[in-house]
């Protein structure tokens, strides 16, 4: 049977494909002008497009192909002269009054993938309605421009790092690092975050896994505990000699829009832990205002902290695009998802891991406390402690997935792991609240026979009981 590439289909944040199989030069050259044409419908007063890339295999070559295709169709292109974080290109689209940006990246996905993210003139990911219009043009033949456009190179870091530096007390962070009262190590996972904090803070920051490696050390560049053994080891080793300092390890995904941390005690800190700390810092220390936006998988600590400080809160389906939509219409203090993406209305409607890192460092320096202590203080203030975990369960077939989906829709669960179901929220999958105040969220992949299982409870044992029950029940 002859090979057939997968169709170009946009997901929650762009199109991705296996390099040389689905993701080819020809397809990128075809797609780039279509993206620009649809963006031009949104902003007919501009012909300028931003094109950027991360550190993936051939990403800069694909970016040049995209730029040349745009030029042929009459668009003026600012092409990055170097890799940079995806949010740097979102910022460039807004700051330079462009139609938008095309970013060659596959974010946190495995090394064999590359992708194309489409950013709007407002500085964030375009809506599903926009990508649907792009897909509708895939069989069209656009007329090339008789005059053509232009291509110029630009530094994607300069304006972006200046913008981020303006949002925090850089001098306080640098002073703490210089004095040895803040000990920081950064795992950039061979990705586009490399050099970012050094550029913003204007001082040397100790980075690991900072050389370009298009295989990302043999695992996806995703800031999960199972992929950051090097960071755990570094934090532990540095703690032996820097025991009087506030210690923290920060880790960024491949295109620097997701973040996680390791605290001074060596604990992994996902955004389930970081978001509550950020809420308190921004609202109480920096005295900023706005609502909190969390996804349905976010920790129950988030609404409790919001209530403590009398901050309005909204809950959305999973996917940062839903948070970004909120940010376009209202002031958002913190908008975040459990998978590592956090954004702020102080900046652009885009998740930005470097800005999150700066706010976390600022919170530590201003309070004189590490992440673990800040988190424990919050738990004590609202009288709530919890543990959280998630797993992905591969099903036998799409048919099994569809049958299970139908069963849950027509025959609601009454009991999970021997505990009564007291409530079910169905805005994205099925989130069951149980009588012991724990919860289990069951979501289905739209493209694979895959079940995503999330749980939070007061103890690790409770969380594992919920997940084990679901794994056994649905396998």
C-alpha cells in the first residue's frame, strides 16, 4: 500500500506532523500563504507577517520556506535571525502591528514531530474558527503576487525580553542571586528557553541541557517529573553547599510556553502548585487585579485561594485557547492549566513560561520563602491539603473509545472506587466529585483511542485508588 500522509488538521494550538512524512517543505510552503490570507481578513490594513522557529530538527529551514512562500504571495516578512520562545513571536506580532505570526515548533511533543502555530495580531493563538477557515482553503490555488513582498531578518529576543523585564522587579531578583540568597538552576530541556533568563536579568544563570539536541535527550521536551532527573540531581547537589539560600529549579518545555519547578526539598511542583502561589503574589504583593481562569482539571486549591482573596473565578474546558478567549474580553490576573501553561493580562493573551518564572522568582525574593513554604502557607490559610496525579490509558480501539463515551453519557456513574458520586461536571469529559471530596476527571482524546485520567484528593493513596479503579474499569 502506498504511503499516504495524514491530512493537515489543526489541533488546540496549531498543526503538527511527523517530519518528512506528514510535515514537509511542500506542505509548509502551501500552508503559510493560506494562513496569511485568512489573517488578512481579520486585519486588512497590514501585509506584515512574523515567522519564527524553535530548536527542533530543520526548524530554521522550514521557517525560511514559509517566509519565501509568504514573500511570493506579496507579504512582507520579518524572519527571526535565531530561535526564540513561541511567546516571543506572539509578542512580536502585537508589538510590530503585524497580521500575525507563524511559528515552526512542535512544543513539548516527541522529537520526530514539527509543527506550525498560528498567532493573531493581538499576540495569541487564533481561534478554532480561524483555523477552520484556513483548512477550508487547502484545496485552493491562490494567485501569486506580481510584485512580491520582502524578507528582512529581526532579533526576536530584544523587544520581548525588555517587555518581560518591565513587569517584575529585576534588581531584587539579581541582587538575591548575586548575594547568594537565591540559588537558581534552570533546565531548558534543549529547547528555546535557553539564554532567556540570562538575557532578561542581565546576569549569568546556570542552565542544564542547554545545548541544541534535536532528539531532546531521548524523551519529549515536556516538563514532567519523569523527564527531569537531571534537574532533581542538580537541585539536590547544590543544596549540599547552598543550604542557607532559597533554592529552586525551573524547567521549561521545548518552545517555552510551559513551566514546572523543583523546590528546595526536591519536590516536583507542577502548575497545580505554582498557580495558587502566583495568585497570592500578584494580588497581594503586586496589588494587581483581574479574575482567575482555571481549566476543569485545575486544583481545588485554586478556587479556595481565589475565595480567600475575594477574586472572581471562571472555569473552562481544558486547552489554553479557552483561557485566551477570556483574556481577550476581560482582565485576567492569572489564567492557567495543569499541564504547565499560564498567562496574564499584564502581558499578552498567551501562556508564557519565562514570565511565570520571573513572577515565581519575584514571589520568593519578596517573601523570603521557597516554593514549598509558600505553598504550605497557602494550604494552612485555606485549611486544605491535596495530592494530584494523572495518567493516560491507551484503549484497544477507537470503537472501544466511542462505546465508552456513549456509556458514560447515557449511564452516569454512581460510584467510583467504593465512594458515592455526589456531582458530575461535563463541560470537558466527565469530572466526578466523590463523597470524600476527591475528584476523578475522565477525558477522551479526539484523535486517538486514548483516555486521559486526572484525580485530586486529600492523600496520595486516595488519588491512586481513584486512578487504579478507572484504569481497571475501562481497560
